[in-house]
C-alpha cells in the first residue's frame, strides 16, 4: 500500500487499490480550488481563486489557461446538461457557461440584496442548483473585491431549475463552504468552517441534513469534526463515503461520521472531484497544485453524463 494511504478502519481498504499512488500534475496556482471534470473533453478544470484565473489539465495537452480573468471564480460543477456552473467571487454570483461559450448569470441577489460571495455549488438530479455564500470574496481584495455584506447571514441557497424561485434553504450555519448530496439525495452535507473567523466558538464540522423530496433540509446535526484544519470542499462516492479536504490531505468519513482513512497530501487541501469513465480517479486541489490518485472507490457526480 502506498505511503500516502492511511487505513484507520478496515472498511476503507476496499476504497483503494494496491497500486493507488498520489501524483502531482501541476503547480500553477496561488490558491487552487473547485476542480470539475468535463467528460466530453476529458479535461479537469480548476480555479486559481487568488490568481483570478482558471486552468484546464488533460493527459493530451497538459496544463492550459481555461479562463483569465475569471472574476475570482471558486467552486464549479456541471448541471444535468453537462454545462459548467460556477461561483464567482468577483461578481458575487452563480453563473453558467453555455455551449457557445457565453456566460449567463443565474443568480446574483436574494430579496434584492447582493450575495456575499458564492463559494461552492452542486446540482441535484431535479436540476436545482444549490450553493453556499460565505464572505471570503468580500473580506479583502485577494479573492474578490472588499465590500460590506448586504445580507444578514451566510446561508445555503437553492435555485429552482431554469432560473426559477430562489430560496435560503439552510440558515443555521455560520460559514458554509463545500456541499454535496448522499448518493440517493436523501441527505445534504454542508461544510461549516467558521473556526477561521471565530477561533473560540467556531466550527470545523460537516453538518448533515435530511432532505425530504420536494422539501427543505431538516434535522441538521453534526456528522463529524474535521481536523487538523477545517473541511472545505468534498465529494461522496457510491458507497456514501465522504472524501473531504483537511490540512493533512483527504480524510474519508463514513455516512455515520466515522473517520475511515486518509489520503495524505503534502499541501493543504481545498477540494476534490471524482473523474474518468469509471469515476474512480480522484483529482485534488491543494494550495498551489493539482493532484491525482486512482482508487477503487467510484464517485457519483457525473454518472448521468456517462
């Protein structure tokens, strides 16, 4: 087994392969974030938030500039039609890249007030767009443009398909960041990383919410504390295991909140995504770099597009 893999619970052993090895693919960023796989091009796109640009990496072409400037783009995902959906700190909005390259703003205000700085985003199977809105893009000028908040809280929002109704779906979080659904979409997971702003009373946890079909998230409860560091972005595999960022790499947590194992990374991890035709390759953004490791675990994010 690779030295980068730490098995804490025996159930994690079936998530890795004997030949699983961590590879550093490129180190072009100031703060790498938001990896997303584009299946039709077999390309991984990721953000350099503080560099105000986005990169694309592929086996065929290596590293290329994808978009510059990027409006301090952060999190990315694909919608049900395979279009890129992104969180822009600079314009304080959620946007979509159309097939012809045009960029459409999907949401930029709630009740007439500008968002703080949308950070991470996922799309549910019904086409609804869910995103978090912490203040990091308006706290200074290194990840956006310093501004006063117009909204009283930092919440999780749900935008109905095709620009429909926008609502605050989760309001009991302090600093929401990464988010994902369980494989059957009955649970919404949200990273609450307020320890950065509130060292004594803040959180470093992943919170789980039950998600009734057609209803709002309910029964919020702490699933797990993530340390060292804090949880940022994360993804879920087909067994329901959560692959989350932390200061010492990717930590893998069971649906019950038990730490199963770690994929050790030499830089602070920000986010990750499963990719490839079997969704068994985990791409990891960590501080300056993009990493890759092939696993036995398989993701669920892109299954509908394959």
